[in-house]
C-alpha cells in the first residue's frame, strides 16, 4: 500500500483526509454559498493535491514526483469537494426556494410536487 500512496497509510490519511480534506470541504462550501459553478473547483483541487504532495515530501520524506499518489489524493479531494458543494448548494436551494424544492436525503434535492387542485 505504501508503494501506491507514496507514504504510510497513517500519513496519507492524516494529510489527505483530515488536513487537506477539510480544505477541500471548505472550498466546496465556499463555491456553493457564493453560487459559483463547480468547474471552478478544478484548479483549486489540483493545487491542493500539489500542496498535499509537497507536505508529504517535506515533512515525512515521501516522494515528491509520485504520480499515482497525486492522482489518488487529488481524486479523493475532488470527491470531498463535490460532496460539500452538493450538500451546501442543495441546502441553500431548499432554504431560499422552499415553495419549489425540498431536501431529499443528505445531498439530494427534489422539486416539490404541486398537485392539481380541482
């Protein structure tokens, strides 16, 4: 597993999920609450992936130019950012337009069914 991740599992989890995962969550939230499109997260997550790779190298003697580790970590950061973006955007839509939308599950949103009167 260390060959794939580039460092030990504990270091990878600590950096990717806790430290940079929190930054990815806040990035997704910031995009959602300012009504920006999700594609703007692409450069942010690519840069977060690079920063994670550098901290792994600088603090824990991990490889700096390890493509597999970068791709896996950046993909995880994208997922965290997307879930945060979707959760916060749907929360805002349901709160701001309660006559049109309602929450459906944790990250779901559905249009309210306005039955025909008559």
